[in-house]
């Protein structure tokens, strides 16, 4: 059986990154519902992220989205993050919201548009330098809507050329993660639709290019843990964008739709020894909170990742391996399900007490009156940019 102290130590050590865009107002193409107390600037988004970290103790970094989080002085923004006990996490270049990008960004048939997109991404690497960010997180909305609209092969060539330019600009301590998504906004062919395409480009580029798995970017029924295991085997898993989906890219709270899937993913991570910091897997959230209050939703999401991780850590690996080797189908499944069905909340409360944070972060945040204070202080919160 796994040692309880070792399990707690691993949980205390895990880090989960929150995204700046989850703190702003968001919605669907039908309506963005503004919420009271929402941040009015990137600085205020950091302040909200600092609350999530204060209540959980495991969320010290914040991903930025450029230009949604545009400021004049990025070094000063990073300093402000430090003041709040945070640091800047992944930088996400936005190359999908300009009119120029109607036919794509780095895969666009027009070389001038491709150049503009690459320049924008290189600017983001400059921002990484100024903020000490180590991850460039790339997601391209590129694709086509109609058969024949553009050459699928030519678009891959353009993508490869752009990625190569960007890769060569990265500093020694920086890496780029290439995210895939099976459809939307392009409906016929997406240029990076799956892990295989992302893997192929990353393999061509080199060790500092890795695949980013966004859990919401798969067709229903996809065995995501298999993808995770395959990428881990080749040291090509860079990290996650956690969220959950019922239908499409729903961006709901991680672990809300399918906590069992999250557990299965974390089981592969734990089994491969990839929870340790040295493995370099970035556990990031990529969510929108359209109808629920954002700070507690982020806290809830962090707790959901921790719960899945705790269950994965509780898997009796020795018993599992023995059952697997013996071909004991039911026995092996039982070992896994035993861990999944355990109530890890008391263990997590204990780990939090030992860390000096609130054992029940949601209840403590609710009781703090912070949300009401924000609602009174902040008027006219910003839109996250997404769902606009
Ligand atoms: C769009 O699908 C998306 O949700 C991707 O997952 C990106 O990571 C995110 O937006 C931010 O650009
Ligand atoms: Mn994502
Ligand atoms: Mn997404």
C-alpha cells in the first residue's frame, strides 16, 4: 500500500496553474453575462489568482494571454506577481482575433499574414524573457471550412516553417507546447487537429517542443489517458489544459463532467513518475466560468485536480502490477477502482493543515467576505476576450 506521508508530500508538491482569462467575464456566442467584482486589468486578474493560491497553497503561477493581458511594462507586471506571491506562467499568444486571420494565422495562404502572426508570437517570446516565463503555449485556430478551400499539405508546410522560426528563437530555459483541437472554429479541416499532428511537428523541432493536451479538445469517447501514456513514453507530453466537456470545447470546471477520466489520466502520470517537478509536466487550467463566480470556481477546480491526483497516488502499484502480470483482469480492475472509490478529502484536509492553508478552501473563501468586497470595489469588469 502507498505510504500516506509520501502521498501527502506529493500532493503538497504539486503545482496547478490558473489562467488569467478565467477571471474575466466570459460567455458563449449568445451572451456574455457580466459578473460583479470582475477584474478590470491584468493586475486585478493576478490579484484574483493570488486568492486562489492563498486558499489552496498550490496555484502560484498564472498563464497570460497576449494581447488580452497587454500592459506597457511586462517586467513590472511580473514584479507585481512576485509581490502577490505569484509568478507568470505560460504565455499564450492570441493569433485568432484579428480580421487578418480570417483564413488562418501561420497557415494563411498570404505570406504577409503569416509574417504578422510569427512576429506576434516572437513578441510573446520577448514577453517571456521579461517575465521569466518558461512556456510558450501555442494554439492555432487555423483550418479550412470547405474541401478544396486550400491545400492541406501546403498549410502543413507553412505551419512547419513558422514553428521552426519560433523554436529557434526560444531561450535555453524556454519551451513551446503545441496544443491540438479536433474542430472549431474550422469545421472541415483543422491544421493541428490531433496529438499525432502536434507530435510530428514537435518531433521535427526538437526536445523543447512538446504536445499540450487540452482535455476538452477530443471527440467524445476518446481515450485521453492512452494519448497521455503514449506521449509520456516519448518525453513529448509538455502539459495539460484541464477543463471538462459534455459536448464540445465546453471549458467547464475540470473533473465536473468526468472525474473518472481525470483520475485515469492522473494514474498514467503517477505511474510514469511524471508528477515530480523534474518531469516538467505543466498542470494548467483552461476554463471559463460563464455562470458561476470565478474565484471559487477556480478554487474548486484546483481541488478537483488534487482529488484525482490523490486517488491516483493511492493506487496500490504493487498489487496492480502483480494482478496485471498474472492476467487477473478483475483483480487489476479492482485495485484501480479501490483507489478511485476512496474518499480522499480527509487526507487532503490534513495535507492542507500541514501546509498551513485552510483545510476547506471553498468554505473559507465563502466565509471571508472577499467576493462581496470585490463586488463593492470593482465596477465595470473586463471581458476575458473569449466568447466575445
Ligand atoms: C480555444 O479552444 C481555447 O480554449 C484553447 O484551448 C486555448 O488554449 C484557449 O482557447 C486560449 O487561447
Ligand atoms: Mn486550451
Ligand atoms: Mn479550448
